[in-house]
């Protein structure tokens, strides 16, 4: 079919190309071969040898002599030329004759252009119709994929919440006998990489029903009405199977809260959202179709989308805790050759890692083992992979770096590490290095925080001191006029955290217990007050960090010197330095 469509386009294009080439050939080579000097024309004219002259407004004119010779010459286009010719009984023609060859070529060219135009119109109509279809969305037979809840480690609460959805898809009649209906829609929300898509596939795999997956951004097009039409076609296609799971990823692309300032919600996104709401409201309670959507920001979704009868059930897919991380690591190491890997310790080390990040960690370790041509993945590969996932690839050769730059980096990282060990002994400083990484860092201090659901004001203040510790160490050792740009990311992170403490967590004085995001007219509150309090708080914590480093200056120097010597220090080596 595609070959036929391409042929329909190629034929007129080829016709146009050939016509243009032949016309150019006729004009350049054929006509130019009979060109004569104007003086020859004057000689023929004066001798009475010219019978007729065919001229127009162009630069040439065609001459015919008594012996039948024809040639072309320059046309001077003077006012008296025609008069002089007529006086000498020369037949003058004002329009040049067009040869049959030129006529045929012109007709071929015209027909080709018309044919190409018709083909383009038909193609545009076909493409516009195809835009309204969802042919790219296919139902997958998940029996062959073998997706199930066993494929998803951790988040047992989320799996439990979805277990009755699976049961409903398998036995809708059982729920009908009790007069119960299942949720028409399920919202999976949580941080990126926690496994929302995998969990949706597991639901369809457990129930052994077709699975339709599409990103909400695919519904948004520049043409009004295309998204709504795609929504209707998708649901129509799913209903044809009787039982199915429809998965819409990134639902916030079409489901964001609608502004009251819009006139009737006439834009494309609103029309698409209205179509989705209409389709979900039109479900038969017992038709066996469940819509699962995923988002990273539940608070951004429209209330009409979240009300009962639409997306009734909201399931959090949270970052895994230490026990869940163990299960996830075991799952990803299951079919990989490995030895002597302490999974419990590794799970504790990977605080705040998502499932996707854990998978990336194990994959990087497998790649390193393959590059080293080792039969097994070992602890060394895991350690290197951990550093790569967290901080990026370390620079292989640092000989090009000056000693002065390395010294600045050493004291900067030593400042982070020392403040962390003194102020937050519960957090583990697993690695310090002055080797630059691929993400632009001149070095880094790898700190592993403890697992906790909440962070206290005291803890956050100390975290800010750790962030500022590197800049404080630079100022103490090299002077205030020698501080560098190395603290750029530290200051960026510290500013974000202190602002959140004041505007969101109720830990400041400017707003008190108010959450700035919930105030409709936030402009009524001076942002300068927030900026002033944030600056004063960071400055106070910065000075406190400097005082601590000055009090432990000998330890700071010891850590920096060791870093300059070894380039990288692990947790055990740091502990040894602190105990001396």
C-alpha cells in the first residue's frame, strides 16, 4: 500500500523533472545552435535576401532567407526596425511560433503539475484522517510477556490496593451479585521511576486481559478536536475486547486543573479532558474495563478527574523502604552472575533510590563486570556502579589539573565531610573524592542519609550547614577574596531547601504556619520578606559552620592532605582520620 502511494507521488515528480530538462535543452542547445551575428542579418537585409522576420519582445528574432535558410539573431528592439523592414518588402511577424516539441513538453509539464497537486491534496486528506486514529495503539497479549505482581518487588500496599481490581477483571459477575462496582479509574502517583507503568502492566498480566498503553501527550495536537477524537477511538477499540486495561501515562499533560479565566474551556487540552471525562462517565459498571493513569504530581490534576465515578481510587507508589530495596535488588540480581554481594548493606546504602535507579545500579555493575571480563559481579563492581549512578563517571586522568585546583577541591570536600561527621553522625559519609566527574563536579562527598519519613527542623538546619561547609572551608583556608565558583550547586540546593522551609513547611518567621502555594493572591505577601529571612538564615548557618571548622582546623587539614595524597577516601579511612 505504501509503495503504491509513493509511486503516485514519484510519477508526476519525475514528469516535471524530465519536462524541465528537455525544455532547457531545447532552449539552450537547439535554439542556440542557429544563432548568427547581427551583422550577417544586416548584410542579408541590404542584399534583399531576407524574406521574413519573426520578432516579439524577447532578445532574439527569427530570420528566413530566400534560399530557405533559417537562423536567429539579436533583436535590437529599436522603434524604426519594423518600419525599415516593411519598406524593403520583408514580411514581419510579431509572435514567434512555438514548435510542436515545445508544445508537447509544455503540456507534459502542466499535466504533471496538476497530477502532483491532486496527489498532494489526497495525501493530506488521508494524513488528516489518520491523525484522528489510534492505529499505533495495539493491544498486547501479556501472557507472553509474563507480567505479574511477581515481576514487581516492593510497594506491597500498592499491590494489595490493586489486587481486587485484578479480581474484578477476572470475575466481574461476582461483584455484580453483591451490587458492587469497581473503580472506573485508578490513579497511580509517586516519584519518577517508582514503577507505576510496570504495576499497570502487572494488573493486566495478572488478569490476562489486553493492555492499551499511551502517553497523554500523544492526545495533544495542534489541530483542535484531534485529541478528543483519539480519546473516543481508544475507548471504542478497548470496548471491542470486552475486558481490557487502558493505561494513560503522564495524565497531567491533559488533566491539569482548568483555569476559571478561560472562556468555556475551548482550547485543545480542555476538549481532550472533557472527552476523557465523558468516556469514563459512560462506562457500564460491569463491562470489565479499567482505566489506570499515572502521574508524578497528584495535586496538579483537575478535581473533575479525581471525583468518584472517574478516577475513584488513588494509589501511591512510593519510593521503596530498606526492606523493599532488598527485594528489588534480589529481583534484578536473580538472573545475573554474582558473588559475595551483601544485599542488606547495599539496600541500606541506597537510601531514596527508586526502583528504576536500583535497576540502573545493577545494570551498570553488570557492564563493569563484562568490561573487566570477570565471571561474576562483585562488590567492587557494585561500588563503582554506585558512584557512577550517584555522581557520574569519574575522570580517568587528572594530570592536567593544577595542584592549586586540586588543593581547593580537597579543602572544599573536606569541609563537607567534616561538618557532616560532626553535625550529622547518623548519616554515613561513604566516599570523598577530588576526581572530577562527567556531570561537571570537581569532586564530591557521598553522604548516605538515614531512612526516615520525616525531617525535623534541627536536621534540616544541619543539612544546610553541611551544604555550606565546602564554601566555608575555602574561605577559612584561602581567604574571602579567594572563594571559587565550586559551591554553585551547594548554594543552589541550599537556597531551594531554605525557601521551602519558610514557604511550605511552616519553619520560618515571615509566613509562620502559612503555606505560600495555597494563597491565591501571593503577590500581596512581600517576597522580599522571604528573601531577607532566607539570606539571614543561610548567613547565620554559614558563620556557624565556619566556627566549627576553625575549632577543628587540624582535622580539616588532615583530611585535605590525605585527599591530595590518595585522591579518594572511603568511610573507614575517614573514620580513622577522625579518631587520630
